[in-house]
């Protein structure tokens, strides 16, 4: 078997997935308890062994066992021998744990700016007019140099554009309070689902998902999603952001001998349940185009009918575990699943789907030149790592030894739009200081003149007459008047 051939299991011959076609995406489907997790775990191990980084959304906690070696039981050893898995031996894989809420792994964060108005508008399920207001809020933030990092920044920005709608209208278009209110209500729903934890800094650098261990194995990134799965809007927000960010950041790569990264999204139907048409179109576009970046995406769900036909058509590698046909709806799902395979004349795929044992699956992968192989009834290989979750102590040990320890664990709240707008509002609300009227300076007591006594009427008359009569005659007249007055007294 060539290094690029990833063993899935055995039918009459080995059933393999060619690593060069892993970027053509895939589907792992089947009812609960039929072996989907074991198949996923085996594929993740195989990619890691070949130096390919892997991302897994672990919705039940079972996949955390990848960080621990499995048990060499007689049952597993027999299955490995029967399917031709010659390299079977218990071993652990280099795992890094992540958690949007920061409880069972390194926190996963992104910023509002990185998500962008287009994707955010699709996720909030707002109408075209409201989306225009959201774009205007982002544009105002850019023009005024205001960072949009977390939800409080976006709320403050929306409040600002709503309050200043009249002044902004000529540059950014009409902004109504009704549209602003509708966006804020949708943000509140996202926030109550835990969006406050997802948006912020330090934001995830995607290169930290695409690392290799010292032994050359690809890093296995495990997202603890037991709590996240109960918040479908936030879960779908994370998945779509991750796909979109990879598509935007990674350069074109074409078809490689092995992919740069492989993503496994469990409970994938949550990405599409009640999704609007524009959102479905966005997911379809990203899934279709991201393969050229060297990224493979595998969706894990119960039935192929859980996925839109436009997305299902992009999935070239398929593993179908058993489905139960108890109701007419179940029977229709079985027929749909069987019709997605290239028929094998040896058996009826529709009948086989309901008869598969645990650990069996119908498998069809892409062969030479990317042509689908006929479907095979396959016994799936066992994993080398532990079947079941890691203990709390084992998880803590792995996290302590993580190459990313300390990089994302403490949140950073930089000065951004919220703080700047708060300062502006406070400055506008503060009244201007009152300027006191100027008073003349008071001279020291030593320099003050003593008040003069009021002059008599006679004295006043004499001075007036003297100013009027500057001649000798005038002076004598004055003297005569003064002498007469004095004699009368």
C-alpha cells in the first residue's frame, strides 16, 4: 500500500482513501451508535501520521481519547489482522484542545472586524436594509479609526450611527432606528448563546491550527463542543467563520499530494438547519472553492438528507454506516443515501444500508483521475488511540504541555470603539466652565489716598472763577469776594 493510500477498511480488497483527493471533501453518515466516531478517529489518525494537521469538532467528548494510546485487546487485534491493518499498535497522537468558552481547552476567539459585515449579517439573519445599516456602521468605524473587536464595540458603534443618523446620511445613506434596533436584538440572541466569549482578543491565528509535532505527525486540534453544540447559532457561526477565514487567508494550492489541513465537522446539520438561502449559498461557495486552497472538509451527520443537495454534490468521498428504516420518512432517507453511491452489481446498496453491523459501512472514494469507485461493503479498521474520552487529569496534562500554552488563555481588552465612543459621549455631556468677570486689582493700603473732605460752596465758586479769569483783574475780583464773605461771617 502506497503512503498516500489511507486505509479505511476491507471488503474483498483493501478500501482506501487517496490523500491527494482528500481536498474533494467527504461525508460520514449513519444512525447513532453505528460507528461514525470510530471511522472519524481512524481517518484523523491516518492524516496525522502523514503530517497533515487535523481539526475535529468533538460534540460528545469521545474524540479526546486521541491523546492517549488505545488498549491492545484481542478483539481489536483480530479486527486489525482481518482488515489488513499491519501497522496497528496502541499509540497517542499530538493533540491540542480548544474550547470557545475556555473551559476544556485554549479559548478560540475572533474579532468582529475579522468576521466582517457580510458574514455577520448572514449569521444574524437580517434583511437587506438592515444589512446595509450594518455595512454603514463598519464603514463609519473604519473612517474614524475605531476598532471593532467584541460585541460591546459593535453595540456602541450601532448606537452611535443611530444617534447621528442625520449627520451621517449624506455620506453613508439612510440609517433608521428601526434597523439599528433589529440588529441589536439579533446580537442579543447571539450574545446569550455565548458570543461574548467568541468575540475578542487574542484572536486565533490560523497557523496555530496547522502545526506539526516533533515526530512529524500533524497536530490534531480538538474543539470541545459538548456545551457549544447546545448553542446552534454560535456553533454554526464558528464553523462558517473557520471555513471563510481559511478560504480568505490561505493561498491557492491546487491539488496536492496531501492536503494542508483536514476539517471534521460533527453534527453538521446544525450548520444548515433553518439557514436562510443567502447563508446556504455562502456555505456552498466556500465548500466548493476551499479545495483549491488544499483544505479537505468532512461532514459527519446521521443522514445525507440532512445536508442541502448543493453541498452534498461537493462531497466526493463517502462513508455510510447503518440507517434504520422504521417509518416512511426513514425509508425515503435510506433510498436517498443509496442513490448517492456508484452502484456495485454485487449487492443492493439500499438493502445493505439497513443490514450493516456496527463497525461496517458502505464506502465509496475517489479513484484514479478523481472518478468515484463503486460502493463497497467495508469492515472498518480499528483506531490506535483510545476508544473513549480522556480523563480530566489526562486532558490537563496535555494542556500543560501544549506548545500554545499561555498564548490564548488570558483575554485582552484593548481600547477600541466602545471606550472611544464612551469618552466622546462623556465629553459632550460635560458643561463648559463658567468664566468669572474680571475685577480691577486693589492697591495696597499704603498706596491708597485718604478721602478728601467735600469743599465748601465758596471754595468751589472761587476756583471756578479763578479758572475763568486768568488775568490780574480776575484775581483781584476774587480776593474782594472772599474778603466780603469773611467779614460777613
